[in-house]
């Protein structure tokens, strides 16, 4: 999946990846896709809950080795 913006939050522990993602999404344009790179095993569930609560869309979660690639669609 292609992303417009990538947030590298590898090796940050909770809530670091989510804070970095939320900050980036707040500056993104509606319709853009933001990719979060995280090694924290809680990141996929944290991002899913956050996206649902704020109205953004969790598009995909992939894992490559120890790194999660989490894609979020920015809503208007």
C-alpha cells in the first residue's frame, strides 16, 4: 500500500507511536494515507481504537520482521 506520509516511531514505547501518529494526522489533508512504522506490539490495537474514536480509517496493518506498518486514511 502506498502512503503519502510516513511516521517512523520504531523503538518508541507506548504511547510514543500513537502520539507521533496523531500529531502527523492532525497536519495531514483529508484523503491522505499515513503509514506508521512501529515496533511496539501494542501499536496495532492502540491505533485501531484511536482511529475509530476520532473518525479516521484503519486501512491495513502489516508486519515485516519486528516492524508493524499501520496505514491510516485521514478523514475530513
